[in-house]
């Protein structure tokens, strides 16, 4: 009985630790959105609206969201900047690491350490541009949408793909340049955006055996635990 309890307790603490990490990273994204948009009003700051929607999608409480906005507005938060770093992980997997940091010197030192300790290496910026396409991904609620009419309308805002995720949502893919136009098109039609994100989609893939995948997983675990890291994109199939 004691072992079962300890195992459950460990899983619970691990889950809360993951939530805490996610909330910390979203707090940085809120600060960056406020800085980029010039204000803390979601009604007039489109980027902030997207971050808030994303925060709600991972069950971040409204009190935490409001506190993060208040800290960023009052300059209590440090001045974060977005920097993307590139590298090759174990067994040649291409990796792009998106960060939000107030200390790039610390961030790059930590990333080099993660790479060195797992058999990877950092690369110069731009080395992997040809290996990833930047896409905007929107997840929206299907309720009240006439699919045929909707598809025709969304093509005008850059829609490349529309998929049904089987859970009551549509997933829309647009080119990077059309992210803002799609967001406005959906908002003007009062369509709920559940989550929106700019992704880096690999143009080629690397296949690894099970043991090699475990090696690469060690790098992903280290990056996941780094508070400066916001997103990690790779081309492992």
C-alpha cells in the first residue's frame, strides 16, 4: 500500500511540476506579447489574445493569467526577448529551440551543456532554415460552423489545410505570413480560437532505431526542464 501511495504521490508532484513549468513559460510569453503589442489590453493586442487563449487551453487559472499581465504591465518582470537557436541532436536530428530569455549568455551556455551531455552540438543561426517550413496552426471550435461556406471563406485568409481532429475541433494550417490575417478573419466571425501557434514543420525526416530514440529523448528531457526554452522543433520521424 505504501509503495502504491508513494508512486501516486510522485506522479502527482511530477504533474504539478509540469504545470508550473508551463505556466512559467506562458508568463514569459505574456510579457513578450505586451512588449510587442505596446499595451496590456487583449482587445487591442492581438498577440496577447492568442497567448491568453493558449494559457486557457492548458488550464492556466484566470488569476495566474491576470497576475502575469499585471507583472508585465508594472515592469516587475524582467525584459524578455525571443531567440531561436539551432543544433544537431544525437544521431543527426535537426533541432530548433525557441527561447524566451532575459539573459542570452546564460541561455546559450545551458543549451550548449544540454547538447554536449547528450551527444549533440549547437549550430550557427540559419543553418537549418532549409529544413523547416514555418506554419501557423489554429485550433477552433466546430460548433455553429457550416463547413462548406467556412472553407471557401478561410481560403481568402491563407488557409492551406483544414482537418477535423475528431474531438469537436477544426485544425487550420496557414503560411507563416498569413498568421495575423487568419487570426483576424476568425475573430471577426466570432469563432473561438482554442489554441494558436507558429510551428516549424520539417521538410525532411530522420529515422532512428529504438536505442537511438532513447538517446534523443534524453536531450528533449533536458530541454523540457529548462525554463528558458519555450518550444523545441525537430525532424525525427
